[in-house]
C-alpha cells in the first residue's frame, strides 16, 4: 500500500539483491530524517539538489557528473521526468544508456502548465513526448496505465504490464475482539489523514472499535 515513493523504495531493495545498484533521488527538506530512519535499505543512495521533486531539469548536471564518474548498464526511473534527465545527462556526458520506466500513471496526463496558457503547455507536452520516445521500455503496473501510454503513441512492443506483487503473509493472528480499522500511508499533507481523523470522530460512535494509522512523514507531529 502506498504511492510511487513506496513502489520505488521496494523496487530498489529488490534490485539491490540481484545487481550492483546506485539510487539517485532529489534532496528535500525531509530527506535527511527519512534516510536516518532507513538504515537497512541495502543500496547506495545519492541525493541531488533539485528545484522540483522529479529531477527533470535540475538533476541533469548532477546526473552528468555521475555518468562521467561511473559506468552503468541501464537506468530505471519511476516516470518520464527523471527519464528525460537521464537521457539529456547521458548525451552531454557521452555516456548514453538504455532507460526504462515504471510509467506512474498520473504524470502521463498531467497538464501543470495549462494555467500559463496553451503555448506553455505545448512546450511541456513536447518535452514529455521527447522523453517517452527516448525510453527503451515501460513497465506499468496496470493495463489502464498501458492504455495511457498507447494514447501517448508509445509502441506497444515497448510496454509490458507488471502487476504489483505481494509478500508472503505472516501467519494469521486472532481476530480483534473489537472492530479494528487501519490506514496505511505516508504522512504528508495531500494524503489528508487529518480529514480521515475528523471523519473517524463521526464514525466511531456508530461502529465502535479503534483506528490505527501506520506510516510516518512530515505531518506526524501535527497529527499526533
């Protein structure tokens, strides 16, 4: 359960078991606290200064330096923006390598520059199309996301749907003697855990039981 951050973290762990791995991620105000807790990740992590969360443009310089310093067989990204950064950094460093992407669904249809006018959004769309054309293969987690890639004119032979796997469950424990509700997710503002807590106060008198929230993040002190 979780968003693209959870997906990427778990994927990195699995890659690290099978090959030499270098993970690159943007440096954010909360990254130091997150990295301090993640002491058993099992892979090398390089944080790059970035103006945005996806390294699309601000990550190119740092990636160029990395590609010149080390040889890599391939790159795997969570969506098109970091794919674009790797592609451009590889061209500048003359160390081009195949790029593969998980193709997280939302960013394939996102129109963030539309509020600035049609011309601005067209430039954004053109950069996205360039990144998609330069990506060797896509591994969306659903057929729906694969269809979005189809709409973006990505050749079907470059798309392979890989559904999310599950870990073997632990032995079942006894059923809770009272109703037990669980919310799992990163504690960030847009997940609206605060709204869940307010609604829980209305639901609890009817259902009874407990609500357990599993997760961590910058919103934790405020929610507690």
